[in-house]
C-alpha cells in the first residue's frame, strides 16, 4: 500500500493546527474560571458577616474554580506536550521521505 506524502503532510499540519486551537480554547476556559473564582472571593469578602448563604456560595465558587483551573491547566500542559510530540513525529516522517 502506497501512501501519498502530500496527504500525510497535510494531515499532520491539520492535526497540529487543530490541537493548538483546542489548547487556545482551554486557555479561554481557564480565564473564565479564574473570573468565577474572583467572584467567589468577592462573595466571601462582602458577605462574611452578613449572609451565610452568600458566604457558602463564595467558598464553593472558590473551591470549584480553583479545582477546575488546576484541571484545565494540567490539560493544557498535556496538550502542549502532545503537540510537540506530533511535531517531532512529523519531522521524523519528513526526514524518512
């Protein structure tokens, strides 16, 4: 079975662009959850002695936001490693051809 090198090259480039775009999307989500954590901090600050429900909501927002930020950050880290792995594979395939 013969494989067209142009189609392999195109597939690698599309895959690299796709993964970089998904990493960019994850960075946007990380920013959104950072904002959510900030809202939680504001709830804690302004309602610490006034309303127990807003205080509890602020604590919950902070905890959930921080956990999601860490999880998305880890996904970004793994995604960047994967992109470099795909680029290395592409360069190795290019050298063989």
